[in-house]
């Protein structure tokens, strides 16, 4: 299953409220309380999706180095509130 962010406000604004220094490459957080989110522009809108574990990276981003995306490190507790069906068990724990 895939987990797209659906915050009440703009996706990009919401992400930047919680991580003002996104990465251009996927860097999984060392802190177990933080999750990785990828954002990209598609048809004039920003879409963001949780990457629960490294094994999900090809499913979400494809193979190779995905360009044109930003990777945000967001507290998992916040992600649960903006992603339908996402829970701690999806992060492997």
C-alpha cells in the first residue's frame, strides 16, 4: 500500500513547517521516531508520499536515482494524522 500526505493546507507548506532543510537524495533518519517523505511536482501540483522503509524506495520512486524530488524527515506521529491508514506497523515496528 502507498501512503500519500493529505494535510489540510498546502502539501509543500506543511512539509516545510516540519522540515526546513529537505534533502535532494533519500536519507533515512537515524531517529526511529522520524519518517521519510518524498515530494515531487506532478501536473502543476505537489504530491508527497511516505517511504516507510528502504525496501519501499523502488516502489515509490522507481529504480536509479530519482531526480526532481525533495526528501523530508518528518516525525511519524505527525504523518499518522495526514496519511490515511498509516500506522507504526508500516515502518517495520
